C-alpha cells in the first residue's frame, strides 16, 4: 500500500504539470461553464493556458486508477482480471460520459502505467541495495551464486 501511495502521489504531481503544459479543452461543458467541443466547438490544445477549462489531457482519473492497479498487478498477479476490469470500467465510463476524449484516457493510462511500473522497479532496485543477497539466486545481485564466507584479518 505504501508503494501504491507513493507512486500515486508522484503520478498526480506529474499529471497536474502535464495538464497545464498541454492545456486541452474538454469534450463537454460540465463545470464552471468551461469551453468544450460539444457546446462551443472548442477543440485542441492550448499550451500553458491554465485554468480548469483547459485541463482535459491527460485524464487524472485514468492516471490514478492505472497507477494503483499497475502496482497491484505486478505485486499481486493472482487478481489481474479484477485489476484489468477496474481500469477498463474507468476508461470506458470517462469516454462514454463525455468527460474525456479517448486520447485523454490513453495519455492518462500511459502515465499511470508508467508511474506504477517505475515505482515498483525503483522499489526493487532499492531492496536489492539494502539486501544484496536477494538477487543472488537469480543472478541479479552483485555476485551470482554462492560465495565463500570472507575471513576477517
């Protein structure tokens, strides 16, 4: 859970910066009278525009669900069908309800999958440095295979 939380926090920080950098308008007007494709014909990216009306890309909900589910997918593979169902339900719901364009969901999914995978990868690298014997059996540690105990002088 700690790894999921840290990966999620990093993904949300990156997502917020990307939303500002891309500045994409929403497909539908749903809050604060924001400009949208369906109501106003506003379509496209407005880099560094800022504001809630230009924060569609990448999808934050997709980023969050994919980050947590990716960590769980790697750490607890037994429940992968459940994780896939959760990610698909969020993605389909967001596009189906006109909250996001498909590309917003794809971008959020990529960011979430990347953050989750990177979080697990960094965790495993850190774990090997703290416990170098962990990777020895698979040849991933500092020295593969059994070694003779060292004699102290």
